[in-house]
C-alpha cells in the first residue's frame, strides 16, 4: 500500500468553514477532518500546511505533449513536454492533443506519451485526431478509438474558422460530433470535440447550426482559443450564456495582445461579469504548441512556444489583478474541466478522490508543493520526481 501522508492544518476553499483542516492521503484522499482531530498512523509522513491553502491538482486539457507546430518548416517543430514542465506548474492531469500536423505527429506517439506520463506519476489522456477532417484515427473510427483505447476521451483539436483548417462542412462536423458522442456514451467517457477556433469571421456559427439542427447538445463541443480576439470573445460569451462551454488559452505573446487577444485572466473576469456561470469557462495552456505569428496574407512572421506555467499564472492574475475570488477562478483549471471531461476522481478535494493536490502559499498564492496520486512531485518549488531523461 502507498505510504500515508498527512497534511496538517491546511486551509481549504470549499466547505464554507474557515477552520483549517487535516487531510489524510494515500493514492486517494482518505479523510478530511477538523484540524487536530485525525489521529496519526505510525507510518504517516506529516506535511505542515499552516501557511498554505490546498487546491485540487490542476487539469490542463489542451497540451501538445508530443510537441506541435512545424508551421515554418521542419526545424520549427516544437519539442516534447517533460514531466516537470507540468508538475512545476501544478498540473497533475493533462490532456494531450495533436495540432496542425497530423502527418509527422501521430496518434500512436501521442498515446505512448500518455502512458509515459502515467508511468512517471501524473494522469494523462488525449484526443484522437488533429486539426483536420477526416480524422486520422488509430482503429479506423473515432467511435472505436474512444471506446477501445484507454487514454482517448474525445476528438480534436479540430480547426474551424482558420486558414489552417481542412474547411469541413457543417454536416461533416456534425457527423464527427455524433461519432464522438456515441463513443463517449458507450465507454462512459466525455466523447467531446475539442475545437480550435481561428480568427475567421464564421466564429461559432457551425457549432450553433449543429446545436439547432441536430440532436447533439452544445456541451459536446469545447471550443478553445475563444479569447484570441474581441469578436470571438463576444461570440463565445453569448454561446456560454446559451449553455455552451468555452475555453480560454493562457499562453500568449505581447504581439497577440497588441493585435486584440484578451489575456485569459481578464477574459474570465469579463465573462463572469457578463453573467456566464464559472462552470462553463475553462482555461488551457496550449503548452508546447507553437504560437505562430502570421501577417494578413497568412505568411509566417514569427514563432514562439506555449508554456504550461501560464495556466495557473492566469488564475492568479484573475484573483490578484481582476478581483475574481480564488474559489471561482480556480474552477477553470479544476472542477470545470473535470466535469466537462467526465474525470470523476479529479477536480475536487473530497474523500475518495485521487490525491492530486497543489499547496499554495497564503501570502502570495504562489505554488509551494504539488502532489499527484499521493506522491510528492514538487516540494517547496523543487521537483522530487523527474522524467527519465531530465
Ligand atoms: Zn489550437
């Protein structure tokens, strides 16, 4: 049995009580009690939580874990992610995705990377496919991929309203959503379609058409990069108020902001102000994806790489700079993605849930320690567990 650990006198956000709690963990959360009331097992390691707040382990549901990009030729293919890129950022659950490139980046590689990250101690799943329709699957069918391949929980990222999209028809997109939905239903997985939204003027029109003309619910789609320009953000807020889900990308570069992208933290504050329930907004980092800059003619003019550390940084910025309560802001990277992706043992601190925890400092909300599956991955900023080749 995994070693018992005991986090003593730590602040929790949920539950209404301001009293610190003691949390007993193995690979799961075993018990949460009023501080000082849990009796210590002899073999339990004690972590002093007095200056800390315990948050659920962060979920980053859009990361190019095997690398992405290549939009400026082969030398611009971005590198594979390393375990500590995620754990240092508090991420204990990651959803991997391919992107523009479905030729030199393959599903078998993505699935293997998920298994590798699991062996290293965190939780990992992925989407089948990349930007383009028809989806290049593993088994020959999106439905079968979701049902039969453990790490696959949906399809994506499918590009819409973008010059790099395969320009699918609304009907083809509806058929894909149907395949994913049936796969999800039969395997008790989410079966969602993660949609990459580009800068194009069609914005969320195709998703609205599908939600109106077919029986597929709005929540079958998780459109991302919704904060990439003001028009799309406005359309996304309307979509979310109508019952849809929206996702904001936290990685950015100054030029994108200059050109009208709204930082995820501010976009969250605006969405909540506009009446969008916090439960419909998630954040993802687009980690290790390329952040290509194109001119008006679609020619590549610059390139940088997304970072998982932007995920919690955006939550912290929403709290410290835009006055969003921490208990609301944190949902975007914990309970909301857990709910959207049907990750039933993730996103909450409660007995029976996986022991995935991030301990942050009360004074400045910075990350102190990160626990995944009951193991301490990062202690006081220092990674204790690293990838094989780190
Ligand atoms: Zn994308």
